[in-house]
C-alpha cells in the first residue's frame, strides 16, 4: 500500500521568472562531475619534476617487461639498435668537429676542403648508419607494439567477461573497467613508442654531454647552463598544454549535452512536438560563445608563457655563448672545437626539450596503463571458483537448503532461509511482489551468486565444489530484456551454447518452432543468415516481442539441465505468449529438464507442477495452483486480484447486450 507523502517543513514558493540553464559567470567546468575516463588527465601537470623523474625508471621497466613478454627478440633488437643509433649521433658530432678543424686550418681553401672530404664522408656514413638503425628500431617497435596491445586486450576481456556477477553489478567496477578499456588499452599501444622516443632523447643528451667532455671538460657546465633554462621553460609549457587541454575537454562536454539532444533520434519527436529546439540552440550558442572567450584567454596565456620560456632560455644560451667566446679568446679552445661545441649545445637543447615533452606524456599515460593492469589483477581475484569437479550433464534433483543471501551494502536480506527441492521433468513457478527474492533465488540456482549461508546441491553435491563455469554451461537463462546480439539470426539462437558459427540444424529448427521464432526467421531476408542489427548494410530491426521469441529459442537450443525463464514473454502479444508457454510448460524439448518460471502474470503459471510464493526473502506458500487457491492465502489473493480486472471488464459490458 502506498503511503501519502509526508508534509514539507516549509511551503513551496513560486519559481523564479528567469533561471539560467547553466553557470553565467566563473569557470564553466565547475558544475561538471569528473568522468571515469578523465581522472588521470593532466596528472603530469600537477606532478613535481622530482615525482616525474622518480617514476620514469619504473615506467620504463614496466614497458620493458611487457615488451619482453610480447616479443623478446624484437625488444632486444630495439634496445641494441637504439644504443647504436645514439652512438652514431655522438660519433657524427665528433666527426663534424674534424670537418670544422680542416676547414678552419691554415692554407688555401681548396686544400682545406679536399682535406675535409674524408671527414665529410665519415659524417655522412654516421648519419646513414643512424638512419638505418632508427629504421630498425621502428621495425622492432612495429613488431612489439601490436603484440603488447593484443595480449593485454585479450587478457583484459577474458578476465572481465568472467568475473562474478556481483562485481559487474557494482557501479564503481563499471567505471574502472570502462576506464581501463577506453584509456588503458589505448595508451598501452602508444606508450611503447613514447618510451622509445624518451630513450632516444635521453641517449642523445648523454651523447652530447660525452662529446663536450671530449672537446673540453669545462664545456659540461656550459651545457647545463644552456639546457636547464630551456628545460624549465619546456616543463612549464608542457604543464600549460595539459591544463589547457583538460579545460577545453571539460567545456566541450557541456556543449555536447546540447548537440547530443539536438541530434538524438529518440528525442527527435518530442523536441519537434514541443518546439524546444530554439531554447536548446540559444543555450548552445551562449555556451559556445563563452567557450570561445575562454579559448582566446588560454591561447594568449600560452603564447605569453612560451615567450617567457624562450626569453629565459635565450638568456641562458647568451651566457653560454659568452663564456664559450671567452674560452676561444683565451686560447682554451681551438676555433673548430668551439664551433663543434655550438652544434653540440644546440643538439642538447633540442634533446632536453623533447625529453621533457615526451617524459610528461609517458608519466601520464603510464597511469592509465597501471589502471589497466590493476583491473586485470583485481579481475583475477574476482573470477568464479575453478574446480576439477564438473557439473553433471544430467541432474535428478536440485536441493536448496536454508539459503541466505544479502546484497553488498544492504541490511535487509534478499533471501532469508529459503529451502525447496526441484526434480527433473518438473516445471516450478516463482511468484511474488517485486523485491520478494524471486530473481535473486534464480541467480543462485544458476550459479551466478553463491549462498552466504546454506547450500544449493545437485544430486547431493554442493555447487560450490563444482567448477563454476561448468555450472553456468548447464543452465540456460531467458530474461525479460534479453541481449540483442548484432549477429545473424542463427547466431542469436546458438550463442548460448558457446558458438556463433556452428549449429545443429535439427536442434535449431526445433527450438525456433517451440518458441514461435520460426515465423520471425522465415520472414527475414536471407532467413537464418539475416543480420539482426541496423549497424550493418541490409541489417534487420526486430520488435521487442520478436526478440523475446529469439531469446526463448536460444534458451531451448541449449538443452540445459536447468532452464530459467524470468518474465520471458513480457513484450509478447497474447497469442505469442500462449504459444511460448505451451511449448515450455507442455512440449519441452528435453523431458528431464528442470524448468523454473518467474512471472507476474499468474495466469501463465497455472499449468506449472508447483508454485513457490516469495515474500520478503522467504517462501510463504508452496503447492499447485489448485492447492494454493484452496488455501486462500497470498497466492489466491494475487490471482483473484488479477482475474477481477478481466471479470470487471466483462461485467461492464453485459448490460449492453
């Protein structure tokens, strides 16, 4: 019985005449909840340089382990070629100094050029060798990266597809899994190349330092003086870009709310009938104008920051070149070595800038990969039990003994001491109000949940001693809202048996005939081969009732030990519903099958061998339709209430005869 709402503490006042649809001032992103897929966006922007530098070796080790597991030979080749490429770059710088030494020597210009030719050829050789080695690194990376992605994706989907049902029903689990799927797998593919670029930049910087040390040890402090300001500017610039992107992304999410509403096919009719398009377009225009202003502010700020960074870097470079000039004037350094030092310092600045940019990317993207690996590890702990004991292909009796079950976070038990016995060949109905425990009990029978107290036994063997997946294979579930697989009509029938491409023709035909789906399949272009999804060319769209028939056929095709039907005909018309129940209750394909029917339409359970009435997690009545009607209890009250709706309609029409 519904209770009247309690009085409010204060009367409701009139609404305002005008109310903004969104924030008028301030940050437009404040009103947005952070999405599951953006929790690590901009993480590198808030991390200190020390945090980034401390974590990078761990990230490189992680990527190394993934690459080693995926393709050891390609990984070794990539590492060796990367080191050799860095060596070629260093040797090329040293050879360039040799070229400059010949060009700056005394004597006629033709003689100096001819003397420099061997060194020029040597520089060209080093450059060519480096190009070949870089190509070899790219080839090795091309072998490793797809294998890492494939291995991670297959393992991720295999694990998450088999975790226990209670984990899947947790909203936090959904966020973690989708974040790992959307971002973790994406960045797992990218991070290999980024680590290679990071290693290349780091080795180039070390090679440059080595070359300067060979030219003159005093040049090393000059390298630091030159590159550190550039590095600091690069750090600030990278953080600004991250913050800018995160802000832009959040603003776009708000705007997409309106574009989604305006383009959504489900909302199209109501938008046009209510002429609400103008209101949505006005608000969309207001937001996009404000976002454009924000974009301009961010763009100008980024430009000024870049200018400041270049100014600081320019001061450092100017001081470096001044010191270098002093060394040349003082005779500490030959002119050729000084020119080579300029080349090396410029290469060092470029390498450090690249190192900072890529380092920020690697740091942030590694957080997503860590998420992916953490979800995989958690999934391993949530897998159903594995056992050498297989569920039997035939069962004479299923016994439910004093079963208790409470959902996580709930105080009231969903099942509170439920006991009953199911026997082969029987059809048993579960009836009761919403929340009475019917569906929960069915999920325990299917092995989707485990009893927290009590037991479920198949011919005396507790299902907790059996391999969980083998139990699932012995149970067929037909639900009120079945999965609509975007595959062929035949695949939709055979999917429950573990295959999308193979079928037992006679069994498939018997299943669709029994469920009434034969008429649905016969009317499709291509019949069994018709694709049941508009996503494909020529794909067909079925009605809710037609999908229900396909789902019932899928359940019957499995020829399972236990067939669970949870409101399977809710979307069917009366003749189709009657035909399905006739097939399921009287013409079952497997005579030794146990069938459990959950239904709110009590007329459909009249023919069941036994009816269990659930209330507040307990079975309050049990018996045949005739026995329960004679008892005059809860079942009789519910049945009489439903039947009175039909009788009252008949009675209303009688005076007009």
